[in-house]
């Protein structure tokens, strides 16, 4: 398979999505926000993103990536990103001084943790795993299954102050602010990022959100092939896998399409972000579609029975390094994830979580199951691993500044 | 002595050295009615997530009929006292349930809002709350009984046992207040609000709101079996919407209006009974209520809330009138 023409890039993915009968988006897909005149092989800046304040921050966007949405009250600056990076990696942001954000979001693992269920600073086990922060600037909502948590700034408060379970274990905004004000080395960094302001939770969350928005991943071998037209960047097997990925047989692209390889995206100048959630038949513990509590997905927020088991489609970028998989880490390998979807939902014969997921009445129409040859499995896995962005996983810009 | 004082239940269990005993007696409790106010589903508030320019509304609403011009005002303190049955609540204290399970209180904090006093005719006169950082702001006050010691190690050191404010001179016979945080503020960014609404243990990140009530007990290791615990977090639940697109709406507001008759602010205290809240449960297992799920049923009834709808019930058993020298001081 030859690379698609460079100018079509992710647009070709979009076209397939729009041709699918079941897309619910009325706002166009990711490529709709490609900056006018954006050309392959060049980094597209955010100068035309309609966020004039962001001009002080030099986005290094991969070709074909739209300008991220940035809150008007927290424009990106290099100083905020740098302060946020220091805060992200600082264990003084936990009550007992043992954990930072980075403890559960490791750069080498695309800012996941490598555990199916995260463990907090006091040893409590989280029901879910740490999500990748790659391209989190484009996440329409945050965490695995929250319908309206759409602010990275607000989200930062959850691991800080949440106690069910304890993550960073902070108890009081005032105590945190006082603690940081007493660290002399922070004074100039805060002063540069937030002139005239004392260190505050608002500044902390804005800085951390700015750092998180800088975590852009889009320079994997796959991108060099698809967008930059570098024919040898990925294997022929990976190219065949990408073709399978985009077929109606395998249905992968419906939920994992677009530049971010998820349907759950937002970007600048987009009025109606897509906040789609899907029940993939991972569980069916009562024969009526239930997922094991407390991991009931969107239902846990809305209380709407129809939202049972509905979770966000995570990005497939760097998926090779983010095992184990699914919201609860209940699938160890990518190959087994393919088995889950091939079966149209997972069957757990006995024990905890037992049930026939393929018979989940709330399951997404896209999870219908498929027959997959071993050669096709190899090809799909080759495609998925071509999304590993080594530059992102090793870039000093995203690394621990305290080392 | 008020009816409440006379009817408070008596301890009927063996005294265990170093252990305070408490008993459960639902039948002899004297529930005060919970009115029907504030039980509507939330409507979208103007305070979005970090939305610039959305100035929080912190003024207390005026509900009483217009008064005569410039009535004389007097300061008033509404004192709250935490108890476990008959015993004062203290983080380091140990209590014994009827099944012989020893336990301690691990947390007890509550937001109250829209406090008013009732005159002899039952007319409500709003208490204008003092601005008293970090406990009071606008119409909202945080009552905090835990001091971070003992079983409350996850808490904070400072406590607040009263609501202070001013009220027109008058002869007051009753107290009304609502649990919770005003819906206009419930989904705003705590980082942009004054205390007691700042981020901390009472913010409920996953629903972008607040815990209106946080109550927890933990059993201690003993002969009765593995130590369990009970945890009740009340806040508006079943939420949908979007802070940046018109606001968040919670179908179950989980706010109720508590009315305590025979309450004299100068003579009485509001008793908050952790024992009555968790009475009769098996503390060798875990009880967890985050304002949804079947385990909430019993506790919500005692708080005075209908679990299914989030509306107020006619009775509640968490608050009652007591003497100032009762409970934690």
C-alpha cells in the first residue's frame, strides 16, 4: 500500500468516518480544523488559532494537527509550561511528600503508569488506571468516563484533593498554597509565569494544565509515512494493518479515528466538541449490561442507566507502551484486546466480573465482532505499534526538571 | 427542657472501661420535620468551570417578609455540638455499638446555608452571616467537628462549631437551615472562591461540586470480626451538562431544609448525632454511600433525603435540639 497523498493526511481518515453511517458528529471531524494552508512536512503553528494570547507560546505542532483549544483565561506561555513541568514532577504536591503527578504518569509510558489500577500516595488502589496524557490538550473531556469534566485546570484538583481513593492526598488549598510560598526557588518561576500573583491553587492548576497541553505526540513512524510520505517509515505489514483498521469489518476507526486516534476530541474554533462514550461489552455481570461497581463509567456521574459501562475511547497513540489495557487494566496485551473486539465483547467464565460481554444489551453497535486471521492480527499489531512516538517518550522538554 | 432533651435516648449497655457506650433507639427519637424547600433539581448556574467574569453570588437570599424600617439588630451564635448517641463526639474517643463492636468517629463536617430563626408565630427571620474566614462566606458556613486527631487523621486541625451572624431583635423559638452549598456556587471552580468553598476535603471533584455532609466512622479491631467502616458523603448527584456550555445540572439536588422547633439560640445547641446516623448497621463490614446506590437508602432517610429523587423528606434524624453543655465543645 502506498502512502496517501500528503495533503489528504488525516483527512482521508475523516472521509471514511463521515462515510460511515453511524457517525454522530455534526461538526465535522478533526481534519475540519486543519489550519488553512497547512501543508505536510511543515509544523503548523497556532498563530491562526484565534487565540491571540497564545502567540507567546510557540507550539511545535506535528503536521496535520489542528490548533488546540486553550481557555481564554489561561493562554499558553513558555513560563507557565515550565512552571507546570516543575509542579508536575514535584512530590511536594502530595500530603506526605512521596508522590507527584509524574509518579502515576510516566513519560516513558506515554504518561501512563504501567499498572492496571493506579496506587495512590497512601497505598490506596484506584479503581482505574492512569490515562495517557499524550495529546490531552485535545481531549474533549477528561478521565475515563466523565461527561462534563472538560477543564484540565479543574481536573488537576481531583488527584490533589480526592480521597476516594487518596491520590496525592492534599487536604486543604490553603495549606498547599502556604507550602509552595515557603519554597524560595518557586518564587521567581511563579513571578515569571504569573506576574504580580502569589502562588495560588489557581496558578498551580493553570501551570500544570499548560504543561499538560504541551504534551503533543504526533511524530510516530506512522505519521512519517501517512503525512510526510516517507514510504519506508513503517512496514508493509503495518500498512496492511492500517487498511484493516479502516474497514467496516474491523470497525476500529469509528471510535479511534482521526489525528488523535480517538473520537473524543476538541480543538480550537470548534463549537461542538465530540464527547462520545461507548460500552464495548467488556463486562455484563448481571445479564442486563452492568459493569462491576464502581467502574460503571458515565453512569457513575449521570445516574442514567443507559450510561452504564460507557467509557471514552482512549487514544491509540503510543498504545504499545500503555499496557495493561482498558479502564481497569483488565486486558494485559494488545493482542488480547483484539480478541475482545473480535468476540464482540469479552466473556469471563467465572469469578469476579463473570458474564458474557458480547450479550451486553447496552453495547455499542460498532462492537459486533469479526473474524480475524493470524496474519491480520499480526498486521493490526504492526500498525498499532507504528503509532509509538519515541521522540515524545524521550523528549527532554517533557522530562523531570528536578533531575 | 425541650422535648428533644427529654426524649434523647438512654444508654442501655454495659459500661466498658475507657469506652463510651452508646445505644440505638430509633423509636424514642424525636425527629424534627424537614420542610419541602430546596428539593428541586438544580438548574444551570451561572458559575461555570473557571469561567472568567462569572462573579460568584455570595449574598444571602432574603426570604422573610419585609420588616419595618431599620429594625435593631443583635448578634447571634448558632452553636453546633457533635454527639454519638449520648456521648460527646471526639476524634480520639471510642464508642461501642449494641453488637459489641468498638468504633470511632473518623469525620464529621457539614455545609449549612440560609440560616434563619423562627419567631413565636413561626415567621422566619434570616440570619445575616458574619464574614468569618475561613468558615463563613455569604450565606454559607462550614461546620467542622473533626480536628485531625485520632481516627480523624485524614482531616484538618481546625474546628468550627458555630454559625455567627446578626438577626433583628426578637423572641426566637426555632431554627431553620439548609444543608449544602447554593446551587449557583456548587459547580464553580473552588480555586476561584473564598473559603470555606476553597478546594479541600469538602470539594467533590468527580462531580465538580461539594460534599454537603461528610460523616465517617471506623470500627476498631476486636473480637467481633474484621473491622468495618461506614462512610456517607452527601452532595448533589446524577449530574449532566457542561460547565462551559450552560452549566451542570444535577437531577438529585440532595438539599433539604432542617427545621428545629423549641430552639433558643441563647440557651440551646444543635446536636449532630453521628451515632443516630449510623445506628443499627453491621460495623464488621464496609458501608459506603457517595449519594447513589442501595447502601445510601438507610443513611439518606436519616439525613432527611429521598435517595431516588434527591428531595427532602418530612423527617430527619441527624439534627436535634440539645443543651449547650452537651457534646463536643
